[in-house]
C-alpha cells in the first residue's frame, strides 16, 4: 500500500490519536494495550534458505511479529514441500503476480536464484510493497541501476539480509573502530578460506554457473564486501581483481551429471551422499523431475564457469585500501582480517572448522602503537536455534521488531545492497577484461 500523503499538524495528530486510543479502550479495555498487527510476508523462492531461514526459522525466531501468508516457487513440488514444512496452511503458488494479488502481503522476502533477485525486488516495489532481499541484491550492472531507479520511482523501502553484520566479531570490530581505538584507518586485509566441504558445495549447486550467481564475488563475497563498506564507512571507488578455476570444473579427473548416480563415486575424494539427508531428499531430489536441477551436481562438470580462487583490490573514497582474497578449496575454514590505522592495528581470526583445538572460535587482538596488545574473545551464541552464531536471529528481530534499536547502523538498505553487489560485479568484470573497473561504471546512485 502507498503511504497516506495527507499532512497533519502535531496537535491534530495527538488529538485524533488520543481519541482513537480512548475509543478503543472504552469498547474493550484490552485494546489500548494490544500488540501491533503482525507483518504479513510472502516468500518467493523456497529452496533451503527460503523454506528454513526465512520460513520455518522466521516463525520460530520472530513469530510474534510476522505471519507468513504466501509461498511461491517455479517448481510446484518444491513449494509444496515448503508448505508442508510450515504446517500445510500457507497458500502456495508458482506465479509471483498471482500470489501477491491473492494474499496481499505487506512485504515480500526474495530468496530465489541470485540472478533473479533484481526482477522480484523491482516487481515487489511496482506492486507498492517493500521487498526484503537475500544477498546478493543483484549480479549485473543493468540490474543494479534498475533497482536504484525503481526505488526512486516507487518510494518503497528495501532491506537486504546481510546477517554477517550481526556476527559477534563483526560487531565488536565496529565498536572498536567507532571508538577510534586505532585512529584513522589506512588499510584492511581480508582473507576468506573455505574448506573442501563448504567450499566445494558452491560448485555442486547452481552457484557454480556465472549466469546464475555472478561468481562467488557476488554470491559469497557480497557478505564480506558489505562488512568492509560498513566497517570503513565509505564508498568503494574502483576495483581490480584476478581469478582462476584451480580445483573444480574441467580440472577434475572424471565427471558425471551428479554424485548420486556417478560411476566414479568410489574413486572421488569429494563424493557427497545426498541420500543421507532426509531434508535434502525431500526438498531437492524428490522435486528433480520438475526442473532437472541436481542439488548434488558433479563438482567437475564442464559447465562450471566461475573461479574458485580470487584476489581483489578495492580503493575507497576516503583513501582506505583493501586487499581481499577468497579460496574455496582450503584444508580448513575461517577468516583472517587485519585493520591498520594511525594509532594501532586490529587482528581478527575466525575459525569456523579446523583440524586442531583453539581456545576461541573468534579472537580479536587490539594492538595500540607504543602501548599494550590485548586479546578479546567474541564467541558466538551456541545451540541448535542459533544459526551463524546468533546472527540470523539478530537480523530477523531488527527487521521485524519495531522496538529493536540500531546503534551500530546494522540495518542494510538499498545503498548497502547496491554497493556490495557493485564491488562483486566490478570484480568479475575486472577478471574478464584485465583492467581496473570504477564503481560508477557499474551503477550511479
């Protein structure tokens, strides 16, 4: 719905507002204290992220603020699985416009294939609704500009679900930077390394196709580029990048369509048995005959056309220099991030999975020039309900709970989504062309 443009004076607003509260209380004394109406949300894209993180888990984590009123997916079997997981009462559709017109949501959560996010985000705004988009917001320059222009034309509000801003170590670093603990920021080195389980998983899925994901610089690294933009508190200006496919795709010794039916499974050190997961079997294998999508696709299929190893340099408007790297075939998993400033340095080490025992999963070292060096732990919340160390729960509350404060400016809107995607798009363009790419070539805000 479009917002009412009627201009009210403060006195009129207070008078009418008070009359409404008093009238409601006279009719029912409990009405004045009633909770605000829940946000009616519809979900387009019912893969694992849409059906669990923003489906079942959204109800679990923020059910007092949200009602899921519609589900949509181009695969009719998959949307029915998601409907069943949500209790069987939520209407399911294969047509997006049909769903929106039928269930009349307040907001739409977009969790489709990356390359289609822009289409659904813009269509949602054209309906007069506020979209919530999974990362990345877009994968092409044309999409970025279309989203910017559509938001300007419609006046809608967009949220992008950068849950990495809500991780414990990320928030602690932001607090240290805001407090000026290392003075003026000079440079940041960000190393992301994914092991042969997690890293390989991207190449089993549609993410291994550039036309679907925009490479890992758009999909996976969009979280990291957003963190950098948020920490540095400035806009990226230009990007130079290199990338290479070292481990997967054509580099494999043998190949097949997918793991499950592969005649080479006994000889493959990265064979993955999808049949061991009831959830994956229901959501993907049982739905294959509708679209031919293999969730356990071969890591070595020739169609894979994205790098698994990246090196990126980014220059910011405030002159901060960033060096970023991503390796999707490492022996263990984590992050090493370094911030160099005029008064000191921050070292962050996040261990997600490693073959040895460490005292803390996240360790932050603050070293002040000519002074002390202090190590602090920023361990995540634990338990089955705390995905990404509690970051998923925090971002849901921030989006849907009107009472949650935002002192660290973690809520991410259009500019955050566009700038993160723009670095990724500029990055793969630089890889393709061998030249430095300016952000203004990708999008103009």
